[in-house]
C-alpha cells in the first residue's frame, strides 16, 4: 500500500490535459490520496466541470485554490 499524499495545484482550464496525465501517473504508482486545488472563476466549460465531478467520484478531493490566481503588489517596508 502506498501512503503518499499528493496535492495538485493550479487545476484550471488550461491545465486539464496535464492534470489528467498526472492523475494517470499517480494511479500507476498506487497513489490514491490526491487533493486537486481548483482555481475558480475562470472559463470553465460544462465538460470540464463534469470531468472534475468524475475525478471527485473516483475519490479525489476537490479544494479551492483561491479566488484569484494573481499576486498583488506589496509596497510596505515589512514585505520588502
């Protein structure tokens, strides 16, 4: 039994193909505990959302990555 836990960041419309390949690779190694960190608010299509639901049905955990996939500029002395 494989005890690895995998967290996959940046699950978004532009990375769906790579995510599918990564999940297939993990499955080949017997890794079953996987959390998919999904970036909401992007151009998700119905088929892509169906794919996320399918992965969830397979046992992968779906979690929100964040509301925006951009970093703001910090200008105070503490952050410098």
